[in-house]
C-alpha cells in the first residue's frame, strides 16, 4: 500500500496541531493558578485594615503612667489601650494645641484630697464628620471625672435638653459592690427561649413613644437576668450594633472616664450611677459596628473582623462572644437602599433580636433620626419588633424632632446625624441605660 | 498500514483534546455561579440570586447580597478555581476581595478563606453555601 508524501505531510501536520492544542490548553490553567497564588500572597500581606483607623481619631498607645490606672475597672479596654497622653507624674495641666473653644463646665463631686489633671484632646479634623472628635476633661489622679463638651455651634435658643426636675446627686461610687467586675460566658449554657409577647404588634404608635421607656418589662428583665445568671453575661457591660453612628466617638464614648468629655447638670447627677456601673463599656469598640453596617451585614460572616472573629461567625455573635455584653443598643436602619421592600429589614432585625435574646443579651432598639426610606417605615418596624418581644425602645427620633433639621446634617445628605446631635443622642441613651439599670435594681 | 497507525494515533489525540476541553467546560460551569454571585453583590442586583443560588441556600444568598446594599463595592484581583469536584458537586475557592467604599473610606472584605459549595440542581450548577 503506497501513500503519497503529501498525504503523509498533512497527517503529520494535523498531529502536530493536536499536540499543540493539548499542551496549550492544559498549561493555561496551571499558569492561572500560579498567578492567583502570587496574588493571594500579596493579599494576605494587605488584608483588611480600615476598621480601627475609622473608629478612632486620636492615636493610641499602651497606658504607661500612673494615676489613670484601670486595674479596678470592671470592664477595661479590650486591648488595655488609652488615648495618647504624655506622662504626668504631677498634677500639671496638659494642653495639646487647643483649636476649638473648650471649657470646664461642671466639676463633679470629688474627694477634697484628689488632684485634677486637666487634659485637652485636640481633634484631628473639624467636628463635622464622624472621624473627628473633640473633648476636654479633667481626670483626677483617682476618682471622678469633670468634663465639658464643646457645643459645636448648637443654637443657644433651643430648649435645653439637659434640664430635668431636680434629683439628689448620688454618692460617687458603684452602688452594687457585689456585682461582678468581669464575667465569663458559661460554655454550653442552654440558650434562652425568646418569648413573643405581642405577635400582632405593628409599632403604629412609634411616634408617640417617650424617648426613654417609662418602664422596663418583666420579659426584658428576665432576659437580662437569665443572661447574667445562667449564661455568664457581663451585667456591667453593654454593647452596640450599627454603622458609623455607633462608633464610640459618636455614641456614648464620652462617658468613659478615660475619654471623659461629658457634662451633667445638677439635676442629672443621678446619671453618675449608670456611668459608674457601666464604666469601660461606653468607649469600647464593638465588633458589630462598622461603616455601612446594615441589619443584613450584622448577620453575615464576611462583615465580621477576620482577625478577631471565628471562621463562620457573624459580626453580631462575634461581638457577643468577645465582649460578653448583657445589654446591646441596636442602632440600624440608616444604611438603606431606597425602593427596597422594608419587609426585608423586618426579617433581618427580627433575626438579630431573636439571636440576641437566645444568647441572654437584652436588646435596646433605637429609632433613627433620618427617613431615608421616605415613609418612616423602618422606625415603625423597629418599634414593632421591640413590642413583639416586649423590649425597651430608645425613641431618639422623638428627641431629634426638637433639634435643628431634625438632628440631621443638611450639608451632607440629610441622612447622617449632625455632629451637634451626637452628644444629645448619647445623653438620652445614657438616660435609657440608667432607666434599665434602675428598674433592674443594679444601682 | 503505516497510514492506519498514524490515523489511529491522530484519533487518540483528538479524543484527548476533546476530553481536556470538556474538563475545562465543566470547570467553567462550576465556577460560573460563584463568579455570578460576587458580581451580583457588587452590582446590587439581588433579583439575580434566584438563578445563582440553590434552593436551600437562597435566603442566605439574599442576605449576603443585602449586606452590601448600603455601600458601593467592586471586586479586586478576583479569580476562582475548582478545588474538588464530582459529577454533581464541586468546591470552588477564590482569590481576591470585595472592596467596599463608604464615603471616602474603603474597607476590604477578603474572600480567600471561603470554600464555595457548588451543586448541580435541575441540571444547572448553583452556589449552595460556603
């Protein structure tokens, strides 16, 4: 059988092409894998970094001088860090470039023998964004803190929200010395079974609710007590879930002695009970607070801190595990896409609340000042969920209506709170904490 | 006779080529729902989830997408490969991150620790968790 040379040549050519296809086809994926391995190494080196920088505007370093020791603090800073201050062995004033007007507005009762170290912490930016913060404080060598908050141009003509009926000032010490300074969660403790008290609650009356709840329900008290007594929750620690409005420099952080920038009128000195009792919690960085955090985000694992949280752990449960709170403010709803079905928010919020109750943490649901959704449905849903489980509501919306532009920053988007509203919101949240603590006989 | 051998060898090579190409197609099909999932997150098209997630994981998939609805996000250095596979299931791992911006701040959400479970459901590959 004879074959022409041309036929042989064609066959060999096809063969060569076939080999070529096989090798290029199969080697392509290997090359891709090598590239992605190199990219992975680079990614490991440049992992998520923004969390702490966004939460703090002052630099931090380990505490290295005496007089501000936090050894007896029931819930010290998680990392044992304090704002950067130069060591001051004597009670000399420390002033760091004051750029905004600061003053000591009120001096709380302190022991006559105590020496005060006036301190001014200067903002790194102007106080028009959540990243900036300005405080002044007098930190005693040991004991109380006397402070004032710059008013950031808040109109003097507005009704003073700090005036209430006169109340006798409390003794400046924790009223419950038997309360544990710290607590450790009980491993494998049975979960609490959430009780649906009002299955048909619709939250329709949300606008008329008081800013501070008038009473704390037995259901709510049972959750707190179960959490503390059966699950080992820290009865003296509260936490926060939310977006940038819940960063410690925006929400409640000023009441920590180590920040110390609050002012209390004589009629409000009773709030020192709550300030003393929950020391350490106010300025704690929550793992369930992040820029852009939504109700859905708090439930997902990708929003949890990869360096602090366990694999597969949501930001919500990560915060519960690490800080072991007994109370938690839920400040959600602002990060919302207009046009989305609000039923989605209801589902997620319900799940958050349910999981917290199961874990022995008493949720405090907060209404928001903005109306990004257009019909205030998110606030109504928030209250409906609270009523469903008989939980306390911090109706900040009601207070915000008394503020200029509803407490919102018109120069941004009428969604974010104006900086002037931050301390007012914190003040009312403190009153909510006091109310809960009072009704629970914590102090 | 010699030509017959060459022809036989040629057919064998063709068979190999076909097998190799068919393997790539299967791999692509298994990776596709994972890539679509992350593209859905950054494009905020939550209604696409119905064609990406398996039935039992659909609710979770919606949550994952909703979690990024309040921020602007994009995929960075994103690529996926099949780690293990059978006829009806596969594990897909990816490199890269979701870069979410909020105001002037960008937060990275790395995804390389995830092992994406992909299953064949009604003849189509669907993402079924990670």
